[in-house]
C-alpha cells in the first residue's frame, strides 16, 4: 500500500462529483417548500414530514449527509428524533442542525446536549443557512477523511515500517487541515451568534422609530385640524424623550457588539502580531462570546492590570480564551449551577502569567493527562471533536512560544496556567 500524499488527500477532499444530500424534517409543507427551494441548487434535497419517516430514511442504505430538523412536530418531536439518531453507531456522525421558532437558551442547551451541531431560529436568512450547512459538511468531510486515513495508515504501518516518517507527516498535515476547519466552524458560529445579538437592539430601534413616526403624523394631523391640545403636546414631548433614550441605549449596545465582533473575528482570520491592551482585549473576547455564554448561567471575572500592552498574536490569544470558555461551558458546567470563571493576569520578568479557573465539576484523574491530546474527548458521538484543548496547547506552545499546564480534580473545577512572553523578543 503506497503512502498517501498531501496532494492526493486534498484532491480527494475536493471531489465534488456528487452533491451532498440534505434531509429536511418538518411537518409544515410550506417550510419544506421554502427550504427545498433555497437548498436545491447546491444540494440534493430529501424531505420527511414526521419523525418516524425521518428515522426510516436515516437508517436506510443511503442515509443523508446532514439533517435540518424541526423541533415542534406531532407524535415524535425533534429532540426525540435527535436522541434516537445519536444512539445509533452508524448514524450518530450525521450532523444535525435544529431549525425552529423556539429561541430560549434552555432549548438551545437541550439541542446541543443531545448532539446537535448547530441551532438556527426562524425566521432565518437563506445565506446564513447555506453557509452554516457548508461549514458543517466541510467539517464532517475533513473529519471522515482523516479518520479513514488514520485507519488505513495504522494498518499499513504494521506491515511497512519504512513508510513511517512519511505517513506521520501526512497525518500531521491532515490534522492541521482539520484544526483549521474546526477554527472556521467556530468563527462561523460566532458570525451567526453576533448577527442574532445585533438584530435585537436594531429591531428595538426600528420599532421605536416607527412608533415615533406614527405619533408625529397623528400630532401633525391634530395641528392641521385645529384639535391639538396642550396635554397632547406634553404627552408627545415625554414620549419623544423616553423613545430617544431607548433608541440611544440600543444603538450603543449594537455598536459595542459590532466592535467586539469585528476586532475578534478579524484577528482570528489573521496570523499577524500586533500590540494590544490585554485587559481590553479580554473584555472584547468575552463580549464576542455572549451568544454562547447566554446558554449557561455563569459569572466571568477578569482581573488584569490596566494598560498592560502586549506585542503578540491576538488571533491566537482570542482562540485560546474562547476554547477555554467553551470547554468550561460544555464539560465543566454540565448539570451544575452558580457557575463562575475567573481570568487572572500577572506579569513577571517579561512574561505574562494567565490563570484561567472555573468552578465546574473538574476532570477525572485518568483523563487529566490526556486532555491536550488530539481527538481525546468524553463527548464522542455528542458533538465533541476532541480538538478544543489540543488547539489551545498548540497555540500556546507554538504560536505564543509559551507553556501550558492544567490542575484539576473531581468537584474542584479546572485551573489552567498559561505563561508566554510579553513580546516575541522578550
């Protein structure tokens, strides 16, 4: 068996000879028609009008590549369908995206705990639906190819030790590609979350502006008719004052969200180094994560010296903090209350010492020494890729030229120690 080269791997991953198949599950014919028209140009589309019909398709000889699943359905709801699919070893790898009008944090948490990879609320943007489907299909494709490659290489290495070095290099390159795909999936999720968050204050602003327009037209008509009273005018002035105040607050909120998202998103797409205020940047990262943070009750405390300027890679730094926070939400705070995260920063001899600590359920001793290994996860089959903390380790050691370790025990939370230079030359 000849070693697979990186070019051969890329060519096989980029083979688009057949369209990916999307299964849309919804009991409303109109929803099926709308989604079918949106997706049919880019994907093969199959539909199911009930949970039982969807299960039959998934368990057939030709299962779909991805499932868009409505939650509210008669007889068998979306959660039940997802639970059954994820319990089957042959179907549990199929990505499931919930599409529903339910937008409570509890509903989203339920969907993710059952193994769904994403959650889109109605009304949805066709462009966002397409891009998020492509993101999860690409991630699944890279993961499937990598797992097949690892299996093939493991068998080949038993017989041909001469190919060991080249095989290891190929696997490393494939792993780097998968890490990049994971990074892009996280960025895509951030984009969707930021869009949802910004829509809220903007929607309120539009409502206030419409209300003011209607009041102005009504007052103007009374003035023309000669029926305008002083009390009408006083009420109008008070309404304008309150409405402008509400409009101002919501525009400030939208502006703050846009600024944080822009800074963090641009940095994550770039490997460039620059000088930045560490405390301000930590606050920007936390703000950019607000859609995901809202899913789990928590308190985040940041203790960092004011005006601590760092010359480093902000993109790597933002992904490190984001992965640690998400790791706490997914693993540490599962089925817990009064969750707290504390980020403390100190400086010593030209180095940054960052302590990240949560009060979650902690890490079992048999897992602690494996948490930075690639593909190690306790959430196998439930949406866990096993790359989150491995990416953190790679970024701290390789990109920031630093050190990373973790201390934890069951019931005592997790404590991560990061040390890296204030600047590359330090």
